C-alpha cells in the first residue's frame, strides 16, 4: 500500500536530516552535541592545567636543594590556593548554570559512576588545597601565602603547631592520591567514550559547535 503523504507531498512521520542534527544530543557523527557553557569550559581547563602543574611542581621539588625546594613549594602553595578559589567559583557556576544531560548511550552503571566521580572531584578539589593551606598556616602560625610576588593570600587563623601541621600534611597527601585515582578514572572514561563508544563525550567540554542547556 502506498505511504500516506502530507500536503507538501512528503511521507508523513519523516523528519528532514537538517532538523535531526539540530535536535540530537547523542553526539553521533553529523549531530550536534549538548555541551557545557563557555564559562564552565574555561574554568574546567584552567583548573585542570593548574592541578597538573602543581603535581609536577611538587614531584620535581622533592630532590631539590633546600633553597630551591622552598622556592618551588612557594609556587605550589600559591597555585593550590588559586585552585581552591577557582573550584569554589566553579561550584557556584555549576549551581547557577545547568549542565548538559549525560549521553543517552551511557549504561546505568556508567551514569552512576560518572556522577560519583564528578561529585568526588569537587570534594577533593576543595579538600586538597584547603589541607595544604592549613599545613602552611599551622607550620608558620598563620603567615600569608606569597602569590608569585604579586600579592599574598592571607594565612588561615591557626596557631603555630608542628603536630597539627603534620596532621594536615598527611591528610593533604592522602587526598592528593585520591585525586590522582579520580583523574585516571576520568581520563580513561573520556577516552573510552571518544574512541570506543564514539558518542562525542569529549566535545561536551570543548569550545565550538554544540547546544548549551538554557537555565
């Protein structure tokens, strides 16, 4: 039996390809991907770069002479406080700007894992630099953190205490290790969705074409 046709002579129920591209959020080839807002993308990559630099700086400083190590760790502390403040801004941005929905291609366990990792990231991105800041403050009696000679972040209001400084430093290191594990999970997940699932997952956190959810 011939298919019913609309007034314009086109089969009913079919949508022009151009409209499919605009309506899709799955990330398949030829379709637009729902992406994060520009502000979220800038904050994401700025924080990611600073975190990477801070890990490299801390690892590199371990075998340096005392004077050079102190100089390197001063930069590490300044980067840490900056990361903390940017993370707070990122959380505020997240609460006031709707993120894109998860890809419909995700399995239930993948969606649950993605949400858990994302939430834990916010916890450690606050906890790691905060514990580092507390370590400096307890060791120095609340002295400011020099930010590359440009200005100074105030120290936390803590009395000088070697015991507390060592405690904060231990928590700082443990949380930093947890962060490394989360980074590994995050990167592996992104690579899986980009190259195995090919659902355009990495395009969600990059500039360019894509739909941004309206608030």
